[in-house]
C-alpha cells in the first residue's frame, strides 16, 4: 500500500519557472539548466524504482516516498521507505552513469566517465547508513523500537558499471542495480523472518511518519529580474492579451484560454506564495479587476480575507 506517493519535486517546478521568467542573457541560466537536468535525472531514477515496487503485494508492505523527517536540530531525507511487518527498509536511489567506484580505504564514491574524468560524490552507502541511524532514533522515540531498520543503495542508470573497491565489505550486501531490486527484497525478508509489528501497528508507524514529514525548506531566491505577463505556450513570447475570455498572442496569432494558469503558478513559485487581485492585475497585465477576479476564482485556489483584503494562496508547499 502506498501511504505517501511521489510527486515532481518542487525544486524542479521552481527551476523551470526561473528559466521561463528570467532574461535570456542572464548569467544564471547555465547553472539553472545544469541543476534542472540533475534534479530531473534523480526524479526519473526514483520513478524507475516505483515501477518495480508497484509489482509487490500491496498487503505485505507500506511505502512512503520522499520523506523528510525532523530529528533534533536537523532533518533526514528518504527516497523510499518500505515498512514490512519485520523490518523497515530505506532505499537510497542514484541515477548516475559511468564507472562507479565505491568504498576503498577511505570509503569514497567516485565516477569515471567515458573521457576518463573522475568526479567525487558523497558515498551513498554512508549516506543511507546515517539515515538508517536517524530512523532508528525516530522509531525508538515514537514507540516502535522493536522494528529493525536496514537499507539498500539502488542504482537505476542502465549504463552504470558498479565497481566495489578493496576493503568494501558493505558493497555486495548494500548496493544493487534496480533490475535486481525485487530479488533483493525477497532475500531481505528472509533475513528478517520474525514478525515484530501487526498490521495495525505497521500502519500506525507509517501514519506517524507521514504526519512527521515536513516539506523541504524554501530554496534560495536569486537576485534576478522576473519577467511579467502571460507567456504564449506556442511561441514562448510574453505579453499575451486578454480577448473574449481567452488569451491572444500578437506574435503568432494563437489563442489559449488557460495561459494565465502557468503565469499565476510562476508568481507563486518566484514572487510570493499569496496573490491579491491588484498583484495579479499587475503581473498578468490586465486592467480589469472583474476579469482578474473571474480568472483567480476559476483556478479554485484557497483564499484568505475578504473583498479588497482577499488573497489567493499557493497550492504548492514551502514556497
């Protein structure tokens, strides 16, 4: 049973909104594009894991994706958590290509690409081990100390080659390719044959984790001009005009009844998590408060206040 599904990370929506709304000659664009590729790659890798997990018997496991749990003065993030009646299993997912070297004398993780360039990364085994320690602490503090915690590092890129360096005892036990995930899950359940949670307590633990989850903190805003107006989805030009309950693009002649939706969402992501009628008129380049009132109400957004003090609230979290 999926207790917490996976959504496109908010950071991806934020980065895409930035690319739409900052000038083409902005010096920030190359780094934003680079980051965006990295975040999309990570998300697609996690979705590959989800597809494999979807074949599991939904009665035997509770699945929580993209958990961010506070503990003490910090938080820890789990790509996927599987709660069986006998063990809680953390999946740390990596979508990285190339020759991947893990372990060695200094317990490091590096990639060698086709050009021979070596890049170092945080060791995902150490990372997952640290998260498992935090999860044990959390479970103990919340009355589930009897539930063991284990972890796997799952590589999802088909072109990656895994290489365990000498003195890497954990490599074969903890690191797998996604194609071997179901087989490994079966082995882990065999390793933990003792049932320690009944169905009710397993669901109780999952619901407590879901309640404890917090959305990631807001990203750092860059100092950059944010372009206003409604963008044409057809030719990408800004400045669509409101005509006959639709939006008209003077550049390509196309009409779009819903073009304002992306503009309002961009405002929430880049400017402010709340928007008033006056602010929307300014951002959309529309003079009529009545027209904007109809636009905002049609989006069925939550709102606060009444009349001139009314503000519409972002549907996104932690913006």
